[in-house]
C-alpha cells in the first residue's frame, strides 16, 4: 500500500463522498421530520404496492430508508468510485503516469481497494450515528435492531461494491465492462424493489439486498408508547448470510489485486 497515493485518492474523492453522504442524511432527516404528515396521508403505509411500517419513525426508516434509499444512492457512489479508481485511469492513460514512478501495479490497486472499502464503511457509519442520534431525539427505539440493520445493509452493499471493483480491476477498460459495472448493481436494486411487492416477494431473495436483519417489532406496537417492550430476534441464518457477504467481498478484493497485477494493460 502507498500512503501518498491514499492521500491523493482522499484529496481527489472526498467531495464526491461528502455529496453522497449529504444526500443520504438529507433524505433520512426529511423522513424523520415529516413523519407525522406522512402518517396522516399514507395511513397503512401503502405506496405503489409496497407496504412501509408507519407505526413509528424507527419503523419507517427500517422499512423505507434502509430498504430502498440507503441502497440506491450508494450504488451510484461505488459505481463512480470503482470506475474512477481503476478502469478510468487505464482508459485515459493516467495509469502510465502512476506506474512510471516507483509505484507497482500491485501497490496501486491494493491502495485503491483499501481506499474503496473504507469509503463505503464511513458512509454507512455516518448515517448510523447521525440517524441514531436523531431518532433518539424523537422517540425510544431498539438500538440493536438499528445497529444490526445498518451493519447488514452495509455488508450487502460491500458485497455488490466488491463485484464492481472486481469488474473495474479485472475486465478490459471498454464499453462492455462499463455497462456490466453499471448493470449488475442496478439490476439487483430493481429486482429487490419489485420483490417488495407482496405478489413478487420471492424476487428479493434473488439479490443480496433481499436479506435484512431477521428481527421484528410486533405489529401494532409503537416504540414511542411508554409501556413499549422491544421485541427483537436474530435467526442463525442472518449470521451465515452476512458472513458469506463479507467473505465473498474479501475474496473479490484479493482476486482483483491478483488479476490487475498480472493482466495486460493498454497503456
């Protein structure tokens, strides 16, 4: 890994990261602050055939925010970042400038991977912290449900992001590779979105985004009620699924480094 290169990536991409974090936080805060109006207008929480939990702000964020919004915007971010860090530099011949110094291919792509994954983690961590603090200002909520939902969505996102990084580092820098880089995560998101409809429920389990935290708040109970007792369970399958996501993501990052180090570059 090259620390000067890492600092270069940070200087080059922090604004992009900040924009997407700002958008994610903005949407979350809007949902929290206009919850009462939404509850009056939506009633049971049905929208376009998809049912959201409108019993509390916490329920809305778990079902609508983490189920849709927190998946959609990071997709755009990691597509752009994966392309910018590797394949775009190969395509516009910037890679030759990097490699003409003492920087090796392996060190370059390792630094890119080390920058890429923590960028996504810090994005979710910012939402986790600010979201948790904001929720606490309005109502009591199940902290562990919030924590594990954030963690679960992060791991499924990291899994898909690792696929994008693998494509960017391993495939030739051409239009087909770029289309694949864009197409896979968007296809996952659209299939998962369709799977939120009761009649198409099976579809969401065909994507990494269809496996949320296996916990629940009983229907009809509001965490804001004084006598509310949180009920939360985690099935063993949750641990296995997330372990698979993390393991495959790490394998994809290591494989990307190996392939990029050996492949022929058009520079």
